[in-house]
C-alpha cells in the first residue's frame, strides 16, 4: 500500500505545497501469453498557489517540470501521490535553478541586441526542456530580430501548439511575439497566433485590437472591423480601437452596412461623436493607428 503523505510535511515555510511527488500505477505490457504486469512510477512537480489551487506538472527525462499542467484536488494529492523531498532537493531543484539562470542570461543578451549569445543560451535551455515557454518565445524573438523569418516560422509552429504559451503569466510575451510576427510581415502567422490566443483568452480587448491590426495587414477589413467592435464591446472607451475605427471610416475602407454598427458602438458609452471630416481617401499611403 502506498504511503500517505503527512500534510505537515507538505508545507513550505510559506505554508504552500511545493516539491516533487511520485505516483504509481500498474500497467499491462505485451499481449497474449507474453502479457505481464509492471509497476510504473511517475514523477511530478506540484505547487500550490496563494489561493490554494494545486497544479501538477510531469517531470521530463532531464528532471525538470515540462509539459501540460493540470489542477488536482487536495484529496487526489493525498490519495495518489507520495512526496519525494530528497529527489527534489538533490536533483530537480538544482536543475530548475540552473535552467532559470540560463533563461535570465539569454533574456539579458537579447535585450542588449546580442542575438547570437541569446540564441546559444535559449538553445541550451530547449535541449533540456523543449517545451519551455520563455525559451521558445525568446529564441523566436531573437530570430525575428535578426530577420531570420524561416527559423521564426518554425518556432511559431511550436508555440501555437503549446497551451502554456497563452497562460496569463505569459501574456506580455505572447503579445510581443504576435506584434513582431506582424512587423516581420508574417501576417498570416500573426492572425493564426492571435486566434490561438483568443481560444484561451476571449475577454481581452487588447488582444482583439491586435487581431484587428493583423487582419488589416492581410486586407481583411471586414474581419478587422469585427474585432475592433468586439474590443469596444469589452471596453467601450478603448481609445485605440475607437481611433482605428474612425480612421477606417475616414479612409472609406468600411463596408456601408457596417457604418451604422460602428456609429452605435462609438456612441454607446462616449456620446455622439463628430463624423471625421470628409477627405479623399488614400489607403495605399495611409497608415493605421500604432500598436497597443
């Protein structure tokens, strides 16, 4: 019978659970007469936040937390998991610290424009944890910074598959990456990337603004307008979305059937707005409002 962890032994000095735990399950191997049962032992990094939520993430072959996190209950933790404090302190924690130092160093190199040093260190992180979100974002931004769009496209393909990349704590990174994709004229990738983010963060007005900006570059004006209206629906006084819509109307780029919807959205919270002065539109030389 699996040993039950003592709740007191699970607490950190901050009274939060944090460490490595193991679980065991019996698996059948082989078929027919050669089938046999074997005990599989899995290791997980488990951490509790200030609100009491407990997240569980598997360790990879290099003894670092990697892959999809999932929430578990205290009851499941007590029933199915056993603490592994020595393994955590002697093997996992040092690896996590080393990885963190390398990522911090890579970020510092990238901030200074030292892109080759940054690439080297991000690459070292990805050899240990190929799903590390910060390293994937960082090396992708490094490639975009150097104009190596083909390599950046490979990283884009990896990031859109990582749910963790679009978690709230990585919001500033996925926003930077999306903006840089668009600035690198990787417009279709930028739209796909932002739509992937919207699957997980639907109530973010700034994200809708960014999608609108990318769609504008692909000449999808109808889609651009729809996302700007969604941004205003979430934040009726959103200044940049308002300016963007007025600019599109002024340039006569908006379909006639959308004008009334735009006017209604702008008047809903801000009161009647003065129509932009009529002038000869020139979308080929005009510039849309700047990024958020």
